[in-house]
C-alpha cells in the first residue's frame, strides 16, 4: 500500500519523507498497515532502502531500528552508503542503545495478595510510627535534661524567633476564632436555656466551656494546623537539602539546634495563646449576653467571679503544655522522616497535621475523664 | 517542519541577544551584553563564579525578564508573544538545569514521557517506549526507568535530565553545567554523545560549563563572560590567546594546559588511526 512514508515493491521496502517525532504516530500506523514484518516484534526480511528519507530524528531512528533490527542498523554503513554520515551515526547510536532489552516490568502479584500486602504494610507502618514517636519523645526529653544545666547550649535567639512566628503571629487568628465560637456558644445557651427561664446560666456555660476546654483546645488545634505543618516543612526541606546531614557531619546535634528551640517555643506560646483564647471566648459570650439577653457587662463579670472557681481556669491551662509538646514533637519528627521528593514533603506535612490534631483531641478526652473522676 | 515558519530563515542565528541588561537591586549582572548562537553550533559559555552565566541562560529561556535589551530566539522575541505562541517556541527548547530538576513525583520513564505525551500527543505506551530508548541512549540501565529521582546518584540524575531535555528532539539545547558531578569517563562519553546527536539532529547548543575538557572536545566556539558582558567569542584556540588576566589564568593554568594537551594528543591519535 503506498503511503507518504513507506513504499513496497516486491522484496524492497523504500522509506521516504520526514521520519520525525511529529509524524511518529502516522509512520507507526503506516508500518503496521504495510505489513512489512513477517512476525510482529521481529525485524523484517525485506531489503530496506533509506535513501529517500529527507529528515530523521531520534524518534524516526527508533522506528527504523525496530523495523530492520539492531544488527543491521549497526552495519548501516555497509548497505546504505548514500545516507548522510550524520544520520548513519544516529542510527548506530540508537541501535547501540536498543541492543539490550529495554522492557522491565515491575513484579506483579494477584489483587488479593496486593490488598493483603497493603493492609499489612499499613499496620506495620502505624505500629512503627507510634514506636518512632515514643523513641523521639525520649530522645528530646533526654537531650532537654542534658542541656538544662548547660545554659551555654540554650538557643535563645532561635527560641525567641520561633515564639514570634508560632505564638505572637498567631494571636489575631486565635483571638478572632475563639471570640466567634464564644458568641456561638452563648447563642446556643440562650436559645436552650430560655425555655427554662434560666438565661442567666448562659454565663456559666460560656465560662465553663472556655476555661476548661475550648480556649486551650481551639488554640491547640489552630497551632497544630499552623505550626506543626510549618515545622515539618522547614525540617523536611532541610532534610532533602542534606542540611541535617551537614549538621551531624560537623558534630552538631540536630535535636539541640532544631528541635529543642521549636519545642521550647511551643511550650511558651501555647499556654499564652490558650489564655488569649479563654479571654476572647469570654468576651464573645459577654457581647452576645449583653446585646441580646439584657445581661449587662457588670452582671456578667460579677456572676463570673461568684460562680466560677479558679480551678476551671487551672484545669484548662494545665493541658496547654502537654498539647504544645505533642504538637511540636510530631511536627519535628515528621520533618525528619521526609525523603527527598516534593511528594514526600507533602505527605509528611499532611501526616503531621492529622496526627497532632488527633493526639490533641485524644489527650483532651482522656484528660476530661481524669479531671471528672478526680472531681476537679 | 520549519518551512511553515515564515519568520525563520535557515542562515539566521537561532539566538540573538542585543544590549541585555540584568540587575538584581543595585547589583548589575549584565550590562549591554551581546551574544549570538548560530544554527547548528555548540557554543560554550564560560566565566568565573558569579559572572551571570546561569542568569544569561534564564533570560534567554524566558525564566527571567531582562531589565533592558532584546532577546531574539528562533526569529521572535519571547517577551512579545502571547501565552500560546510562547509555548509553541518553548517546546522547541530542551533545558538541562544545573541540579537536574527532574520531577520528583514521577519515575524516570514518566519524567521523559511527560513532554512526549503533552506536546507530541503520543499515546502513553509509545511515549514510554521512546523514553526507555532515550534513557538507554544517555547510558542508563533499563532498570533505572522505573526508579524515582531521589534514589539516583548525581551522575544518573544528570543523564536522565539530558534524556528529558532531548525528549522532543529540540532545536536549541540549553545545558547548565552538564558534566559537573560526572566522573571523567562519563563526562567524556557525554561530550561524544552531544556531538553525535548535534551532527545527526542539527540542533544548536548553548552550553554553560566550567569543564575545560568539554570546551576542547565539544564546543565550536567559546564565549567568555567577564566584566558584565561577553568579553570575547571565538574558537577556543583564539579565545585562549586573548590578552586578559582571567582568560590567561583559566586556559593556561595547570588544568587548562592538561586539557589542551589531552585534546591535542587525542586528535593526533584520531588522525593517525584514520
């Protein structure tokens, strides 16, 4: 069959025209149509003439080598002397490259085996993740104790910089968020308690919930999203840039230089942010009660002082350092697990946020049970 | 394929840089820089650290907008084109970045197949077949095709990046220090491969390098960047004779002399063999 790229007369196949990448699909189709091969995958027996080829690039050369076979292509100078020297050289180079079999198939297993393997992999991964977390906590605490008595090794500048980034810069968003949640809780309380004529207890509702739970919990969840991800990305980028290796090779301790300043900064920032959250949640509640329930600000404050003991505030605040430690440690550990690729940075950043939010809520639930049993 | 581009003539230079000015704040990198890349030549660009070799490459490829001057590529000024026209021109470039810049979320075969699928519109199967041949062409073993960039050595990354730069059989190849980090054998094979492919495919090469052996083995002309402009462009022997302190140190220092004598020895060998 005549075509733009290939013509056949008895036992002679003439290749012609532009054998380039742009025409790759058409040439391949033409080759299949003209049926020049005796068996698929085997080189043709026919005599091939290349003289009419006007342009040739690597894609075209690959097709020719496939058509005539590697050995014949390497001996191109013997049978196609009219072909320009450069194109001969290209054919020989391509033939050399295609000499070894190029197909490597990944080992394949049945679907059931794959499913079982992936379940197993996930379980093992989960288990080793928890072990790594515990080991890392141990490492951080051990390093912390070693350094407590050696003030020369305290990284004050780094710590203060991290306090600014993760604490001070988060104040507006924490304040705004808790203020709005405070207003919402007050609205809910007002709606429900109105039926019992007990709207005054809205104050207690807001105060209890924010002092014991919401202030610290909201601040912690915000920092888990904001700071744990930042820690992971920072340390992960350093890891893939081999900066961590450089530190270790110089005899410096990455835990001391990178992790402790971040952990200390979180231990200082989160309690303060939790305090800000409590105040601003109360302010949100106070706004709603004074605007829609005719409870004046004075009455709000008096009730607060009379009804709500300081224990609630202390219970709430006591959780902040625990949350801070967990968030910082998970953020840093995930950073150390990053392995080079951009995808890996993304995976571990996601994982650090999910894990730290999960841990914060889990610890909060356990703590709530504990405090209730203790009657605090 | 080129015949339908009326703006382009075959004897015109493929890159024409005129009066280029690049500044970063108060720091002037290029001042009134002129440079021409002829069709089918391999131009080596050398210069001390910080003379703006990579910045020059980036302004030609269109990754950095120059502060002044014109950059004409394949008969058109990139900055004046709209998005679609620009993409048309840009797919005729092949760029090898200094650190490889392979896509880390794709394996090697997918890295090279990506431009083939996106620009040449090949089916995935064909594209991956071509990709495997290109990987073999630059000297990578078949098993490497399924590996991810993070698990490769520096030299393998360089080779894979070259295979990707060559994926679309470009008209202009930009190479930023391609032999840095390769062992001498790999570097020599690279030079040879570059010349073979250039002869066969007729592309032009803009080659930023520090490697004197590459300059002697592969480059038709050498441009020296110094004092914020191109100090001299000529064949390597003429450039080496230029009266300039840096050029003299560069070409006639211990390494320069070694590369020169190695080159002379190998070319006499080649002549006697023929």
